[in-house]
């Protein structure tokens, strides 16, 4: 008998050949992929965005870039202002001249009625004239400056170079703080050493009122520049507003000597509230939250209106 030979067993796969994993195994590569792609680590989402060309913006980096551009723009504006200081002659010289005249007239007198009865009149006029300097820069210097920029095409070039509206307006506010601070120091030193005015009792309260006032009048200046078609028109509008505020807001005649209707009209103007918010902490009456809130509200509302109406050309 022929003995049945054992059934042949298929040879084992060579170690050099490709290994076949069962379907559904995690190591199974998708069709068309290479083994190198299988072994590559997963790519992070942010790196994938960068590799695909997407621009990733981080809030911290954006804020840092904005601040850098804002400070650079402010420094450029300050250098331009130093080269042409004649634009500030009116804003500084006229309030100081009027303060000297008032000091010669009311130097030793005191208020005899009203909420500030007994207060030395120069102790009222010096802080109020700090507010007048702020108002002059906000209603005269700033509108003329921005309107001249528009007429000469400077604003158009700013916009073409990528300068945002907030950078432009923010730089004008910072320049306004610097110039108003210079005028305020000059008025304060003149009043203290020439007329014996008391130093501010609450420096912090005066500083807060000063910054809020600069904010409000900077916004007013931008609004005037937005509405005025030319620099000459902006100057005329600003001077008209400034002189009206000067005569009825407590920086000319004392408020208790003005007719009632004038005081009522003055309450509708920002300088009236700025003056009281500066006078109170200067003379030890503490900060005036109501007046500060009114001035800040005027500044906020005017800022929103000015940014909506602002024209680059």
C-alpha cells in the first residue's frame, strides 16, 4: 500500500515581506499612505494652521503691537509740536494773560456769597484756569491741527500706511495730556508764587479731574474737526465755543455774580463742570463725583459721535 503523504503546509511568510494586519487594526494605514506617514506624530492644531498659511492672532501680541504703534505715533506728534510751537501760543498765552489781569483786580478779595463764600478768589481762579487751558487746547488747537492734516492729505497717508482711527485719536489724547500738563504747571506755579494761592489739598483728586477733563475736551476737539470742512472753519467754531464757555463758566466773573439764566446755560457746557471738579479737590472740598461723572459722560458720548463722523479726507 502506498502510504498517504502528509498534506503540504503553506510556507510561512518571509520576514522581509510586508506584514498584513487584520482589517480594522489601529495600525492599518489608509490607502495610499506610506509607512513613514503612519509613524509621524500628530500635528498640533496651531502648527497645522501655521503650516497651512493661516494667520494666528494672539490678543496679547495684538495689544503690544497696538501700544507700540500708539507710542510711536505720539512721539512723532510731540516732535512735530516742538517744531511748530506757535500753535500753542493762544492756548497758553491768553489764559495766563487773563489770569494776570484777574490777579491784579481780585488778588486779595474773597467770595462773599454762594457755596464758596469766604474762599479767596485766586484760589478759585487758578484751578479754574487750568480747566480753561484744557478747553483751549481741546476746542482750538486740536481741531485746527487735525483739519490741517486733512487739508494737506496727511490723514489720507496715515490711513494708507495702516494707521487705525483709534491709534490716531489715542495719540492726540496723549499729546493733549502732555501739553495740558505743561500749561497746568505753569498756571499753578504762577498762582502759588505770584498771588499766594494755596497748593492743592488733594493732588490725587485734582489729577483725576484733570485727566477726565483732557479726555472730554480731546473728544470735543475731534468732533469739531470732523464737522468743520476746513481748518479755518474749525478755528472759528472752536474760538466761538471757547469764548462763550470762558465768560459764563466761572473763569471770568464769579458764578455767584452771574444772572441765573447764564448759570443755567453754563450748566449745559462742559467747562462749567470741569471747573467745579477741579476747584473742589484743590481747596479741600474733596472730589465731586457728580461733576466727574458728567464730564466723563460728555467725553464718552462725544468720543462715540466723533469716531462715527470722523473723516480721513
